[in-house]
């Protein structure tokens, strides 16, 4: 039963939030050489709870709307398959999703009490967007934008909890990892195109069409790398952030494969997998660049 719940929570996708929190902590460490471990632990716990909530509620609503029963499931797309296979009751998934939302909110309210209105604004955005993500947000074609903003908010919020400051480093760093997460969401919506469209959902891929969307794919990493280069040029990111280019071969492989196989669900799996790996490796290298820089300077 535990393995089923881990499956529906989509543990492998939680790494995006782990990287975002880690980046906020790494930027703070790079500047101040201190970390409040208790606050860091609570931040991880709260963000993981909120991320699990959005995944659970997404699975619930996709099943209720018949999307997950109309699409072909792969290891990267089409939902977790837990509800269509009858492994869990929809009501149970919904209740646990709301439970995680409440847990994450309680932790967030603790930080509102200790750190003030900035965290209140971030928490308010998180609660509303998580609850309405699988209905209003995705249906309006704003899912990728939401994920990018979510990543930015996590980095900014993590940094603020540690420092009580909002800095350009935390904002730009958040944009980098947020856009990388958006890239993963974007490519995994290709196989679900027909099912999503038939049920009234409007993803970015549906809005522009699959063929044109293969060109838009390159825009996400270009934004992330542009922000990194701007940060290095302005001397707010360490020069070591250039190590993020090590993930480019995976990106090229994924993008070229996408341009050829955008209409074949089975052939899309390697492209989706390479994109996920690229996103996580690049995000991790970005985090490490701040940590290594702090060690070298110190």
C-alpha cells in the first residue's frame, strides 16, 4: 500500500521542489555562511507537503474528468494509473491531497507568524493555485507559467525565511529552476494532447499545436541559460554557474527526438526522460555552483 501512495504522489517529480528549496538555502549560505537548520527542515517539509498535494489533487481531478482513462499511460505521462486501476479510492486520494495542503499551510502559517507578510503573500498564492491548478489553471493554458512562478516563489521564500530579505539573486535563481520545471511539464503534455483536448483542457501544446510546440521547447532552456548568463555578468551568480552547460547534450538529444517523434506516444518516452534528467541535473549543478563558490571564497 505504501508503494501505491508513493506512486500516486509521484515521488520522482518531488525532486523539482527539493532543488528549489536547496537553491534558496545555497544562495543564503553563499552570502552569509549560516543556515537555520530548524527553519530549513520545516521549509522542506512544508514545500514537500504542498507539492504532494498538487500531485494528488491533479490525479483525482484527471480521473474524475475522464482524462486518465482516455490517454495512454507511460512512465512519464498519462497520470499515475492508480485510480484507473482501482488501487485506491478517488475519495481517499482527494482527502489525502487536502490533508497535505492543510499540513503545508500550517507550516506556512508558522512562518507567517515568524517572518511576516511576505511569507503570507507567498503562502496565499500557493494555497489558491494548488487547489485550482487541475481545474482553472490548467484549463486556461497557464500551467507552465504557474510552475515557473511556483519555482521562483519557493526559492524566494526559502531565502527570505533564512535572511528576511528579498534579493535579485533569489528572484533570478528562482526563475532558472522554475523554468526548468516548466520544461518538464511542457514536454510531458505532448502525449496527453488528444485526451486533454477531448475533455476541454487547454495546455500550451494544445494552444499552439504539437508541431509548432516542438520549436517552443527550446525557449524554456534558453530562458534559464540567459538568466544564468545575466546573473554571472552582473556578478550576482558565481562564475561556477557555467557548469550548468554540462547538461546541454541531454537537452539537444531530447529536443531533436521531440521534433521527429512529437506525434508518437511511445517514441516520446526517451525525449521526456532525457528532458527530466536534463532539468534535474542542470538544477542540481546550479545549486552546487553556489556551494562550491562559498567553499572556494572561504
